[in-house]
C-alpha cells in the first residue's frame, strides 16, 4: 500500500470508529408541528347599526371582528372613520360626536374588512328640567322650553319636511317635524317660525298663523301671532308633532274658477272668459286682481281682460292667476268657417259649387268653406268632405314625387327621357333625343301639349299611344325654352312611377299621400255617371250649366287627373310649405326649394319651375298653379316666405261660352281670402 492510500483510508477508519461507539440515537424524533395561523377577519359587526344625534351629542360604538363562521375574534386592530367629518367625527375608540345636521356613514375597518353604521344628525339639543332654547343654526325655528316643562333631560330634534302636506296658504320652507314625536310638556313650549318674503309673496301676511298637522289637515294653533317686521310667527304647544306657517282662509285666495273651463274658438275668432277668485269656503272674493296667460300664444292668445283669440288650430291651456293661485281652461282652436264668404262669391258668379281654404305651414287648414250644389239643378249641397277635381294642380304633386325619387337615388334630373322610358327611344324625333327629366319638369321639352286624337284601349294603352305619338310630332317650340305641355308631365309621371316600381298612381299613394294621411285622393272623375255623391263637373249650356257625366281626360296621368277633398289637398300643400322651410320628413329643404325656383321664363313677371308658376321680380317668394279639365277648375297660391297658401276649387270649367266665370270667381276669391287672412273679417 502506498503512502497516499494510507492517507486516504485513515479518516474513513476514524469515522467508522466514531459511528460505532457511544450512546447517540441515530434516528431522533421529529420536532412538534407549528401552532395554527390565526383565523382571518371575514366581517366586522358594528353596534349599534344606526343612531340619531343632535349637534354636540355623542354615542359609543363597538366593532366586533368575526371569522368566516361568525365567531368573534379578539386582539384585532380596528380603525374608525366617518364619511363626513362636518357631520360627525369618531375617536380611535369608536366614540361618535355629532357636528352639524346631515347623514353620514360610520366605518370600522379590520384587516381590510369593513363594517358600517348610519349616523343621522338632526338640528336640536339636549334640554333638562331647567329648560333651555333649541334652534337651527340659522334660527329659522327657535324652541323655548321653560323650566319644569320636562321632568328629566331629553334630546330635542328639529327636522325640515321636504314635501309637506299641501295647503293653498302654506308658506314654503316653514314645515318642521319636532321630535321625538308625541313628546309632552308640563309647561307650554314656545315655537317661533321664520318665513321668507318669497314664500309668502302670494299670501296675506297679516293672516299668517302657526299650524299643526293632525287629523289629516293643517289645524291652526290657537293664540299664535305674526310679526311682519321680523317675518316670524310665534305660538305655543304642549306636545310635539309637525308644524308650519299657514295663512288663514277668508280674504286669502284658495282657488280660481274660470268660466267656461273649456271651449272651442275658430281661427281668427274670439271668445271671452271670466275668472273668479274664491276663498277656502268657495265664496267669491271681490276686488282681487286676475292675470291671464296662454300656454302657447302661437295657437291662442289671451287679453288682459280674458278674451281669447284663435291664432292657429290646436289646443292650449289658458291660466288665470290671483294672489299666486291659478285656475285653468282648455281652449281648442278649430278651422274657421268660410262658408258664407265662399257662397257669396259663388252666387255672384253663378257657379254650381265652390270651395276655398287657407293653409299655414304650422297650422294646416286653418280656415275653409264650401257652398253650392254638387249637380246643377239638384239640391244636394257640397260638403267639406267632398272631392274636387284639381286638374293641373296635380303637376305640383308629380314634381314632388319625382323629387322624392331623385332624393332616394332612383332618378336624377339629368337622366335622359329615353333612358328612363326606353320604348320612346325607337320612335323619338332627333330634337327630343337629349331631353332630360329636368326639361320635362320645367316645361322646356317643347313636346306638344295635348294629343291630336282620342286614344282608346286600357289606361296604360292610352298613355302609351299618346306618349309615342307626341315624341314623333315636331317640337311645339324651341327645346330649352318655355312651352306648357301636359304630355311632358304625363311622361314625367310615368317615369317617376317606374322608378318606384309600382306605377304612377300607386307611387303617388305610397310615397306622398299615405304618409300625409290623405285618404280621399284618387284619379279621374270624382264619381260615376248619374251619381250625386260628389261634386260633378259642368260646362256652359244653353240653359245654364250642363253636367258632364264622369268627364275627365283619361290619358292625362301625372298632368291633371287627381281629385281629393279640400282638407286632404291642404295636407299636401302644408307639406310643401314645411319642406320649403326644412321641416318636412319626406323631402329635404334644398330639394324642396329647388322645385319652386324660377327656371323657364314665361313673361316679365313669371317663370316656370318644377310644377309651379313662380312669380319673379318681387321680394316675397310666391308660387301658383291653376288646374282645369274644362269641366272643373282649381287654383293654389302659395306664399312660401310667409308660410301661408290659398286654395280654391269649383265644379265648373272655363270655356269661351261662359266668359271665364270660374276664373273670374277664383280671382275674386283670392282677393277675399287675402283680406280675411290680414283682418279676420
């Protein structure tokens, strides 16, 4: 064995010798386990969970940390705080001290867990057998409790009542609950309540008294007095309840009665109202001033003496006020009756029947009237619900329908006629190849105005025959300049109907009439041959007016076949006025104003727009249109700037034989309607 080997083995031998001798235990027992960790705080219980104090009062609270099983835990640190130290403070040991009136939360936190309690501080104070004074900081209420009133110390509270029981004489901001409720005193307690000038502005201050609320009503406290200089009311009580300053009835106004309390008044008409100031017993009080007010003077105004004037159809509330107490009446303004005016002009021109109306943008049909008979020689009178043939006033609706299609992206005013009506492309004359929808709408197409033949077949066949024939005729004028063409508008109506996919008539109903509530609109004659249920067209005959049974231009769809009642026509015209003012839900203002812009010069004072004759060279924006199928006549005159329009209808047509009586009657009616609009007479 080498010396190196002996050196390595020596320590091993020593180790072996040490492990084999002595008393050391080679397998000692394990150490004992560590003690369990303390249970965490799962919740904190605060006691009591709420308290009511007065400023300066104290209350001791305790906080008990608990584990998840609800067992109390000891030796845990608790931190106290309040949500508002201006309301109450709390010591490190949980002693709460009230500061000022209000409500706050008390919080006790231990190991991140929070317990809460509610602290309510009411104005008041502690009073003992020696008596004392309790008040709010602003002295709005002062309680003087004499010596001997209480046998032992009590905490007195003062709580403002946010919504006290109503009473016409109640002074606002003076109602308080005094507590504890039901506390009685051996000696009377003096209550002094203050009031503001604003709170009693409508009351007689000399009649202010202290009142107690009991038995479901405010009851006067006997012997209470008012000091108007200091604005205080003082009285005595022997028990606590709810108290306030209330004016005694009598000369004080308790209610205002209006006679009548509801009424209808015509547009431009008047109706007087009377008002009476009543006391608490319902008796009239003489000498009281009454002021009048309308909830919407744009519908109905009221004078200082209570006379109501109808301005626009609608409903308002008229209020009469006396000493701050109000009474009200419901007033409905209805369209005024123009029957007498209309019938006087009808008789002056010896027409079968006539109708007229005034339409405003904000009020619709504000005034209307009809007069005469549906059939010459028959006594059946026309009514406001009757349908009138409007002739070319249908053009204003056709242009509106086309504008709706343009606004919807279905058409463009620059579209070519032949592109939108391809059947015409194969037969159209070269002069008409480039015609646009804009030229059709503004009477710049130069397409002949009326057919030189009587078409036959179905309505669709008649229209197609007329349209195909017309575009093969030489231009009636210079393309691009004014020439009035009924056929051009029939073509425009056909294209608009195709754009909406269901034809002109249905598109007119779906896109314009139905949204406006028009229910009487139709096309063609107002009624059948031999019928007298609607106004019937007439033309001059040897013995006067001759009935034209079921007469109309059957082909002229889009140009002049529409009929409807006067109220329904007013709905359409009102929508045109609203659209021009940017108030329409159907058509934007820019598109609407484009329709009434002068495009094609007619003469020095008028031009044609899109379905409208536009007056030029005047400050106001005014458009008009006449309609006639030679058996009926209509006129619309629309003051766009003023938001008012005049409508005129008659069931008689202009011909050379009648000397233009229907047209002359329309002129006279326009003058009379303008006078009525300006003066109400």
